[in-house]
C-alpha cells in the first residue's frame, strides 16, 4: 500500500469514527444563555427609565452624567448585536453539532480555496490509483452566508462543484463542504478590499464565524509570512480560548534542470527543511513577542505545499507527498477529530457563553469608569464650594461694614441734628445691605465654581438683623475747687483776753470745697453700634452661605450622587447574575 493511500485511509478512519461517535450526540445548548437577554433588558430599563431629570450638560457633573449615559447607550447597542450574534452562533453550532468544524482563514492569496479543494478530494477523485475518496460520494459544497455576488462555488467541466480558486480576492462568502465527520469551512481573505455591491465587510464576516469553529487553520503565504495584520488573529483566538494551527502555504520553489536531450526543464520542489523550520520558528516567535499573552501551547506552525501534494497525487509519488507536508496536516486534523470529540463539541458553546458574558462585563467596566468620573467631578465641586464658604463670609462682612459705615454717617448726622432714627429703620436697611451683599457674593463665587451657574436656580436669602440703637452720646465733666476766707474768733488764754480788753481782735482762716459739673457732647455711639452689629453680620452670612451652598449641593449633586449609587447597584447586580451563568 502506498504512503498516500495509507495516509488518506487513516484520515478517513478517524473522520468516520468521529461521525459515529457524534451520530447520536445532541448539543442540548445550555439554557443559561437564554437568560442573558432578559438580564440585559432589565438593566437597560433600570438605567434609562429611572426618572432622572433632564441633563443640561452645562457643568462638569452634568457633562460627566451625559457621558456616562452616552457610554451606556453605546454599550447597550452593542449588546443587541451580541445577542443577535449569540442567537446566530447557537443556530450554527446546533446545525454543525455532529461534525468537527474546521475554519480556514488567512490573507488573500494564501491558498485557502486550493487547500479546501484538495481536502474535498478534487485530485483524489481523478487520481490514477484507487483511494478512499473514490468510495464516497463527492462532497456537496454549500454557502452558509454570502457577503458579495462573486467568489461563490463553481462547477468544473465535469459538472462537479468546487471552491473557486486561482483568482485574487475571490471568495466572498462563508462556504463549506462535509467530509464524513469533518465540516470544512472556507472564508474570504482577511484584509480583503471591499468591492462594489458588497453586503458584508469581509473581515467582519470572517471574525464572526471564527467564534463558532471548533478549530481554526490560519494560512500564511510562505513568501510573506507573519504579517502584522495577520498576527492579531492569533491574539483574538487565544483570548477567546480557541485552538489554531498556523499553516505556511506555498512552501515550495521551482528548480531548473536539464533533461537527457539537453532541454531546460522546471520542476517544483519543496523548500529545504532548514528554511521551513526557520520560517515556522520565526512566525511562532513573532506571535509570542507581539502578543505575550498568547498561549503558545495552543499554537503551532507547519509548512505545506498544496501544489506539491497535487502533483504527488497525479503521479502517485509518495516521496513528493511527504515533502508537501499535507500528510502532517491530515494527521493533525485526524488526531483532533478523534481526540475526545464529544467533549470538544460541548466546549464550544460554553466558551461562546463565557466570551459573551466577558464582553458584557467589559462594557460595564466602561460605564463604571464614567460613573467614577462623575463622582470625581462632584467631589471637586463640593470641595471648591466648601472653600467658598469662608471666602463668602469674609467678603460679605467687609462689604457690609463698608456700606453700613457709609449709611451710619448719614444716620449720625440726623441724630446730631436732633432727629431720631428708630431701630426698625436701621435694622431693615442693614438687613437689605447684608441680603444684597450675600446674594451677590454667592452668585459671584458659584459662577467661579460651576460653569453657567444661574442665580435664579436657588432661593434668594432674606436677612433679618436686629441692630442696636444709634443715639447721641454725652459725657459729664466735674470741676472741684477750695475757697479760703477769714472770720473773727474769740480770744484764747490770759494774754489774749487782756489784749482783747484793750481792743485787740483775733481771726482764723476757714476753707470751703466747691464742685461744678459740665455736660459735653460726644457725638453718637457709632463705633459701638458697628462693633455690636458685625458679629451678627458674620454669623448670619456664615449661616446663610452654608444653607445656600447646601441647597446648591442638593440641587446640583445629590440627584447625581443618587444616580451613581443606583447605577453601581445595578451594575453589581447584573455582574453577579452574569458571573453566575459562566461555566
């Protein structure tokens, strides 16, 4: 038995075994995924029908609130797409539950369709030797989804259907054939240029179906392996827990020789083992370097030449078939088919559900980030407003003192002229001065803190200060002095009496103290009036500034803070429900 026949027989033996193993298998898609749309709908209603006031967008808090809702709307829109993709994916998985679904993808001109036709038996059915392909019906080629009018399957001159090949950027559809337990899916070239009439983006079409495959074979042309744009698919597959095989195609070259007649002939030969190995190692190394998180155990690279394999089948050349590398690819696929097929089929929908949940959770992280930005904006405003209180009290006190002093001078003149300025009049005017100064200062400071602040958005304060009486002030000055005078007295002693008898008179000095009082006009009690007034002004200004700022905090921020708390609660609720669904 030739090596080619033996390789094909072993390949089909494994395919048939898988077909037998899966004959009675039913996916019974887990009902967990059916709960997700309801959970997402409930969350959407909680976010957008929570009775929030209209967002003006006039300040940082409002802009942050608007941004968070815009983010959530964008995220919710992607959820509807994900739900539809999930529904479509489950249908696809159910449809293909009894086959190993292998998807071939790669850049244009990588040889996807040619390789697919080879595995479908295009060469084997017409081979000059008997082989397993001739014992089965020719596979039927079908289209799963088309994105353009061209590049579908075509019939050859014998009426047999195959993938179109040999034309640059041909395939415009997800199309497949079934070979026993294998379902081989061909796809448009990644990075394919859009064409007039395309109904789908080719790259998006490929990426969608990559999620549904049991195994992915990524083709790279050996003339330009490891292109940066191609490598990103390795990251996507690794991130989503899928297994992929990197296949370097067209690993051959033309060798010229001279025949017996001296004619120059060209012969297709494989690239040498060293060159192939270097390319394989280089691609794996570059994937790992570019995407360190890629699981290297789930990726390997091999080199093949479909052209060499085709020539080998045409000529029943075992040596050339081995050199083509297609025997290795058949063995790898066969091993994947026979390696716990049922467990492999069960894993795919679980992986898709987990990926779906993770993508929703990623969207929630974006929303949560915007809520944090809103909270930060609120805290900044509150801090700024707290600092404003002391500044408002200082400025208002200075303004009131200046204004009241000016008015007090007029009141002072009236009092000096004998007019009376009653306490009610003074209290009313002082209250008006304080009220105006406080409203103006709050308005000024809030405009510095909150963009587009409108003073009409909070109630105007009304001051009620009880001022002391303003009246004339006098002082009484006393002046005390002593008056001295002489008065006659009686003689004392014998001698004074003798002398007094002959006419001598005696006198003594008396002293009298007198006190005189004078009232002095000191003006009015203006200084005492101001000193007793200002503590009231400062106390009232501090109280009213605090109350006004509290009102503003309530008006501007409490509702948003409540919104943040509610949304975070909804996020945590949804996050917990989704995590409970994961496998």
